[in-house]
C-alpha cells in the first residue's frame, strides 16, 4: 500500500465518469457526494467535484477536468474530523490528516505551491468541503464506518507496535481488554468537531477513571447499606 494522497485518473463510463474500483478484491462503493471541493494543505480549493467513498479509499474527481482527481487509502488517514470552527477554516468541512511516511516538515513548500506543481507525497492535510453543510455528519459517519473496515495491520510475530490497533475503541472494549494507553482513541476535536485520531489523548482514559470512581462509590454505598441492615 502506498502512503499518502495520489493522483487518480481511472474513470469508467462517458462524460465525467466514475472511479474504477478494485471489485475483484472486494472493494465496494459506499457513498457518492456531489458538489464537494477539495483543499490540499493550504492551497486554494479546487473547483467542486464529486466525492466517492469506497470500502478502501476516498476518491475525489473533478467535474470539469476528467484528468484531475485524487485518492487516499483509509489506512493513510491518521485522523478525520468534522470542523465547523471558522477560525480553523472559513467553511465547514471534513478535515483529515494524512500519513506520508515522511517525517520532514514540508509545510512551507506546500503552502507556497499551487496544486498544479504540488508534490502530493508531501501533503499531510486535506479538507473536503461539501456545498451542503447538512451532509457533514453523514460523511463523517461513513468515514468512521470505512475506517473500522481498515484496521491497522498487526505484526504477524505479535511484537509490532500496531498489534491490536483499531480505528475506534469503545469504553466497554477498553475496559474489558484492559487497554489503558491505546493509540486509537475517540476524542473531542479542539477545532469544533468530533473525530478519531491515533494521537495521545486522555478523554477515554478519563471516562474510564470516572466510571471506576462511580463504581467504587456505588460499592461503598452498598457496603454502608448492608452494615446498617445488620445493625437493625
């Protein structure tokens, strides 16, 4: 699997066409959203195109240029969130961070280049801006569903860093499996949205601690009630 966002020109059909999916390997189309602009890094938004979300990847195809399109695998998305904070970006959007396999900071070069000459292998941020803001929550839910279909590959030897990693852990799963420091946690996005990340966030752990404290409080009440019953 190639990390990062890449050009996508494989279309089928006449006119604007649709993306050619890898159906032989089980890839299925999950959602189509028309009238979506894409913003790569700090470049200006592209003219609206059509967003295709499959079980494996996110594909954006231009409606005006059949030779322009982008795709990114869900395994390359380290974070996705709904952003409604105008200070973060003027328009409500789906915000995503992209794993490129390159740890160098390329923000300066990506800010200054246009999408015509932009090195896509350096792009680490993507925004998807639908013309209909009411579709943001639907898009986010589909992103989450497809992310869960593409968990981080585990080390076959059992000793890799990715062992046991999934996109989302529920509180019940974390408590049952005694996962205290999972890299994959649900969090509240500080930019005004809700999202998923593989960063180090303490929200789930705080919820677990709160649940534990509540349980201890309930146990203490039960013990006090039993003591009062015996005394009577």
